């Protein structure tokens, strides 16, 4: 599959895609998952460190892709590893993107079913969501990027507005003492918080679509720094309002924070329903870009039209989304995906980058 000039995206659009991919279920779960590991008010430090680690990993992935202009990871990895190992690695990455799509859809369905559409069958929530996503990605990366440009500002402005309104519940004492238990607890939560920033891996594909690939590092830096600042502010506000003990007891602490206050006299006195609608839009972006990445990978691997795989992947993603029997199994699935991310996008790109440099150095 050859990338045409119609599929080119700008540097700001690439940054927006990375940001949207990162800002997914972590908005609702990061405060709880990080606090469970750290168990001190210093979680915000762990969140910063996790973001910086993924930022470095993102830059390495960009530098690797820049060695092969106009090609995605699915096309150039065979030049590094050989035909068979390259194709096997491509299939593994494709399976990852398919799994991420299924996980995002199921997370959306669980939260929607619990807070908005109680007693509604999960399939009835999932199927319309997937069909709308299908409609978007048929238009290609350009259509996806333009839609993301609309959704991202709405998401950030609304979430920040609601978080600012929760300041009356904020108690700075809940964040003290700083490093009272030393730096070791901060390091314990590093894996969990790093996984919340999964998303820069999409640059393995996006660099080939950029009209100015030489600015891809700028795109991944901006695309990762925006979620980093957002997540740090989110964790500080949630812990400051609910305390460490209060956060651990809640499955979705971000929503519980919004539910714990109301402002009389406004059109919306309680904000959790509106917040969930905005969050579903954000999950939609993560689902569509991972769905498209999987279809693109198969198209380039088997040299067929990407639309062919878009249609056939839909039932596969649906089956994956419906596989967990309950929310606990969904969280276990999340943990498996998290461990996979560390190997595939933390260790592997650096390894491939070093091999590429060594090969070209000898040449």
C-alpha cells in the first residue's frame, strides 16, 4: 500500500493524534491504579516520571521511523530484521492494536452501562459505537486527524473547567508530606503510570504520513507533554479532594470527584453525565486510531486495500471486546496489554534503532 499525497497530515495534526490516543481510559482510572502502587501522596511525581519515560520512548520511535522516509513500521521492519522475522513482528504489533481497540470499546461500554445506560446490554452500546468508528476510518488518516482536531479542544477545556470547579473540595494536606516515605514508593508506581501514557507508538506509522517528517520529534513532544500536564493536574485534584484512602476505594475516582459537588443556578448542576459524554468522545478517538493502525498494518503486510481489512476486523474487535466476563477480567486484560507495551514499544524500538545504525555504519 503506497501512501498518497492526499493522506498527508500536518505536524499539529500528528501531535493531536498522539494526544488523543494517550488520553483514553487513564482519565478515569489513572488516579486509582497509580495510588494502589505508590500508596503515598507522591503519586504526582510518579505521573511526571512515567510521562517523561514515554516521551523518551516516543522520540526513539520517531528517530527510528525517520531512518526510512515514506515508510511505516510495517514496511521497514523487514529491512532491519529480514522478511520472516519482520512479518512476524508486524503481526504481533497488529494484534496489539486490535486488542487495544477491543479494550477501549469494552471500557467505554462498562462505564456507560454503569453510569448512563443502566441495564442496557453491552452489545447494544458497543455496536453503534463501532459502526460510527468504521464510518470515520474509511475516510483515511486525513479524516481521522480532522475529527481529532475537533474533539481534543472540547475534551481538554471541559475537563479542566470541571476540575477547577472542584477546587472547593481540594485540601492541600492530602498531598503532604512530600516524599515523606522516601523515593522508593514513587518508583513502585512507575510501571503503572508509564502505561497510562501508551500512545506515542502510533508515531511508528504517522511519520510516514507527515508532510514534514523532519518535525516528527516536535509532534511527539507536544503530543506527549499535553497529556502529561493534564494527568498531573488530574491526579493532584483527585487526591487533594478524595485523599489517598478515598481514591483506592473507588473504581472510577475521577467521576466520583465530579459527582461529589454541584453548582446551583447553572444549566447543569451536576456534571458527571456531561463529563462521561465528553470522555466517550475521547475513547472514540483512541478506538478509531488503533483500529485504523491494525487495518493499515494488515493492508501493508498482505498488499491489499486497507478498506478490505477495515470491514473484516470489525467482528474480530467485537469478539475481543465481549471476551472479558466482568470488569475485573477487563482490568486483568489491561494489565496484560500494559506489560506488552513495555516490551514492544519500550525495549524493541531502541533495539531496532541500534541495529539500523550499526548496519548503516558498516555500509
